[in-house]
C-alpha cells in the first residue's frame, strides 16, 4: 500500500499530465470546399500558432463547442507541422456545422490518436494505395510520406474510386500526381457522365490493370468496408500476401482513447487498437452482416 | 506466324488457347482503329461482332429520357467488349462510344458462332472465357449499384 508522500507525488504527476479528454483550442487558418459535400480545414494551435506532429493514419477528436465531438483522420503532410489538416464530408450534425465555419473560427482538438499506417514496411517494396470516396483523405499522408521517401520503395501506385466525376477529392493534386513519372495514378468512378473520358467501374477492377509486382507489394486500403473487402480479395487473388494488406476501420467513437467502448468491433476498440489494422485481423470482422 | 495470330497470342483473354483454336479465331478476325468520339455500336443495332481492345478505351452508355447518357462501364487495353453476338436476338443493349483513340481486333460473330457449333471444344473454351468476364462485370456492376460511397462511407 502506498504511503502518503507517494500518493502526493503521484497526484502531482497526474496534475501536470495533460488531460486526454480536454480539447486544445485551434483556429481555422484556411477553409477549402473540395467537392459539393467535402471540405478541408487547416488548423493552427491558438497557443503555438502551429500544427501538431502526427503519423499517417492517426486521427484527432474534433470538438465543435455546443454541437459535439467526432473523430476525423488527419489528411495533411506529416512533415509539415505548420498546420494540422482535416478533410471530411458534411454528413452528420458536427460536420454539417463545421461546413459553415470560416477562417478565423475556433474549435477544439484532442489527439493525435490511433495506430498509424505501417509506412516503414514499404521499404524496398512496391506500394499500392487503394482509396474509396472520402477514404482518400486518411491515405493522403501515406502518399506524402512515400513521395518524400520515394527512393526507398519500388513502384508506387494509387488506385482511387469514387461515386462520380463531381465527387473526385483533391482533383488538382490527383492531376499533378498523375503527371509524375514515379507514381501511377488510376481513377475510376461508379457512374460516368457526359464529358468524362476516364475509367468507369468499381475501384476493384483497377487492380488487375495496375502495374505492380504482387508478391513484393504492401497495400494500404481505406474506404467503405465492402470496398475494402472486395479490393483485399482482388489483391490477394493477384498474389499480394494477405499479411501485407492494411485497412483503416471506422466506427462511432466517443472518447477516442479506449475508455468508453463506443467503437468496439468484436474484440477490438477501433480508437485504441486501430484505426489501422493488418487485414488478416479484420478479415472475419468485415464479412458479418451486423457487428 | 502471321501478325494477327501473334497479336491474339499476346492477349490475356486468349491465354492458354490451343494453336488450332487460335487459327479458327484468326479466320474471323481483323484489325481496326476507331477515333475518339465515334461509336462502335448503338443500342438496338444488330450485334454482329465482338471487340478486343488493344489500345485506348471505350465506354458503355445507357440513355434514360431526360437524363442524357449515363456511362456504366469503360473497357480498355486487353479487355473484350460485347457478348450480345452470342445470344439471340443478337442486338446491342448499350451504346459503345470510343473515349480515347482505339486500336482493336474485331471478330465476326456469325463466323465465330458457326465455328463454335462445328467444334464444341473451341466453343466451350470461348464460352468459358466470356462467362468469366461476364461474372466479373456483373460483380463490379452490383457494387456500383450499391453506391458504397454514399452517406455511410
């Protein structure tokens, strides 16, 4: 049993430790509408005037005072600490309220949290990034990382699928990536329309067309669960070892740090054990009708 | 080995085809080019051919009144296009519009059907390949119909 001085010392340490449930204030430095329902905010810490350090795949709990708090993946460049960038879709109460915010408005941030993408695993291998819809946002930091360390890996391939041409996220950046000689970018939409001359078809159909050495590939997937399941199956069919596939999962989160259990999926908490998981660990959890 | 045989041998769709079967195919095939914006076929026209795209891309379009054309699929390098030539009433169900200048091998459907009837082993090989493509495309289309990138994603 601890004596009184020990308890006092412990209390002092705890008092100095930052409260993981207490948001820090951030100011919107830049607000960008990406598509008709997606937008990006670049945030600065009110105290430091800078962003935060994070690893690709991690997320922040974003708090709109008086509205609510939600997890949003960080979608900026992990090497740029001047701002912290989040891209999201206006789909719920918090994100719809966020969409009406402007430069200079403040919001709360806790994080970064979560298990990142294992980007170091790609060293000496081909890298295939498979993104669906808004799932490109959590994968953009992986792409930035890979481009910053381009000489450490072999082929670099981005396969991106989305609903229609007007839903294409980061369009200008995709065009500039496509113009590079060291990155293969394939985009496909589920529904084409007049004036669209690119691919039409589910993103999984791009896997057979893309140039990569399947046996020496590490793949990162993010998007709707059914899309990740189908694409993982196609990648494995092509010869990518299943332990070289990584998926990012999403569930409703409350605390973001493994206290509350809101994001429990089978035996794991998405916030604490994920959101990034090796595919073999998620394979059986992606198939059941309800979990 | 003539040029067309060499081309067909190099196409993944015909991988594993016996030489005598390739010869049957060559007898019904010709090379063609099509420029972007042109149509290979239109909905309701007789389906007398199928295409293997060697270069470029072709979109399959469907029209709904008042909505203009909706592209449901694109077919590109090394992929086959069209199977309506195989089944009565042998009419196309979509418009096929060339999106990027295309080079392709075009097969005469009637010629192929006649050879399939005469040589069931050849016919079975061809049908197996088309069945696999049909399955893949129906699967992909079903995911497109699910609209998986909708609000829940």
